[in-house]
């Protein structure tokens, strides 16, 4: 460490010319009462004490405290160390008083039995350096350890943030997967009830309802029922809130009460639906809200599921029918520039790119939660870079696509339902 302010001030006391120019003393008014020799003695004591305390504190901080030395020095030990310099207890006490009266940091701190401010020499128990004297290697090691500690703390903070973000991402993915499974279960439930309704039309001896637990047991394997319990409950609640053709009631079966589902779609309407060709839009399964519709899209790309079943599709150009159905459903959207049908997808996936995110959001609202060819269509957003990686030809696509004709054949079922509803209302009135 560099010398303390005491060194300069001691020089000023030793220099008569400096004393004559009233150089400020380091200790306050009591110091002025001393003669020149006493001032020299006090500053010499403080200088020796400063250097010894600085070395003691430096050795302690650097781990060189042999024989279990402490960082501070008791007043008695300090007096014994300065026995060759001190001319009596009075000069030593005057030196300690100088430290107490100084308004500046002279490199020595006085420590008492309590934390209160010290004003009297008799209250001082220990002396300690505020400017430890450490070798360059020790300083480098301490700086290195400090940097390592701060880096570790930074890494811990980054790790915590990363862990929280990873957990949130995991929860989002799990929620998305659970919603997709819920839609799949809901679609299978409706297929089961439709098939049972058809069987009831052919065999009048069958009951027109099915117990809910029996439907569950027919769709979910025993080993998966515990794992799928939450998905099943969400599907049941979803159908109860969104499917008007499904009626839930209580029936007594075999001496026990069961909650059952009954398909209540009128026969006449059912026959009309059956007469409509396949590959048609069949209405909305549920209304979009904040629970089932994500906020505004940040990407212009979509991934659409359940548009087809590759196992039952026939012909070489059936995928064009799928593309046409999407364009007809989104006929008021002028931002669709690319459509790709994954013919081998077991999930019936179709990929759509739009000019901008707002067009993708409009297409999402038009398609998500719709019935198409007896399947519940679900939509999710897809990152643009992943879309271009999968379909490089879509990078330069910027011309909006439109339906190939004005007949809108995939929308014929919706028009038929609207016409039937209007006729029924007029007949009632």
C-alpha cells in the first residue's frame, strides 16, 4: 500500500518551514497543544503503527497469518511493539487520541467493546488497519477469486432464469399436447355416438344412449386410464359446453345409476347431412376465446391437423381437394400464399403460409375448432424459419391464393344447414 496521509503530515511537522506556513495538522485542536518534539514523536508512533497494522492485516487477508494472528491488534500488544519508539504511556495515548480526533481516514481504525463512537482513549480495545498491505500476487489472487465468485453468482442467476423459462416452456408444451389429445378424444366420442345412433336407426331394440364410463372404456386402454384421466375430464367438459347435439342425462342400467350420452340430432337433418358429399365443412365445434385461442400471432405460418386420413384417401389428386377446402373456408382472407399437404401424415397435417401474421391470425380463427369431413380441425402457429426449412419453395411465394371456382363445394353443408334452419323457422312461424 502507499503511505498514508500521516507521512506527508509528519514531514510537514519535521520541516520548520512547513510548520511556519500553518500546514493543517492531522489530529485536531489537541495536537496543536504539543511542542515540536512531541508532534514528531506522535507522528513517528502513528507511522510505525500504521505500517505494522497494514502488514498484519495484509498477512491475515492473504492467509499468511502464522501462529494464528488476528487481523486487529490489541492496544496492549501495540504498546509493547512500539516500546522502542514510545517515550512513555502519555505519548502513546496522545497518538491514539490523534486517531480518534482525526476527521480523515488515517489508515488506522479504533475498535471498542461496543459499536458506539469512541471519543476517549480508555474505550479503545483494538487497533486495525483500514489499508492492508498485500503483495502483488496476493492482490491478483484475491481479484481472481472475486471475479470467479461473481461469475459463479452470475451463472447461478442465469441458470435459475433458464430453469424457470424451461419449466414454463415445458408447461406450455404439455398444455398444448393435452389440448390436442382432448380434441382427439372429443372427436372419437362423437364418432362413437354417431355410429351408435346409426345402429339405433337400424335396430330399434337398442337403447338410444350410451353410459359415459362405457364410452371411456371403449376408447382408452386400461393401462392408460389413470394417465389420461385429466384429458378425459377436459373432453367431457368441453363437449358439455360446446356440443349442442350431445345430451347428458342419468339412466338406471342394471340396477345402478349411470350418466349417459344421447345423440339428439334430428333424423331428417341427419339424413340431409349424410346426403352431402364428403370433404365439406360441417360447422364450428366451439367458439374461440382466450382459453382455446392464443393471442395475436407473431408468425405468418400455420400447422393444421385432422384435415384428412391418409389411409382412406383415394386417387392421385385428393390433396387438391384439401387445398381447395382451406381456400374456400378462408375465402375472405387475401393473405394465403402457400399451402402444402403432407400426404403421409397420420395426423392429417396441412401447412399454410400467409403474407403477414395478421393474415395467419385470421386463418386461425376461421379454421381452428371447425368440423371437416367428420373430423375436428385444430390449428397451431409455426415459426417462419421452420416452415422455410421444410418447404424451401415457399420462400419466394407472395401471390395470394384463391379458390379455383365460385361454387364453394366444401361449404355446401353449411349452406344446407343454414337453409334448413331458415325453412324450419318459417314453418314454425
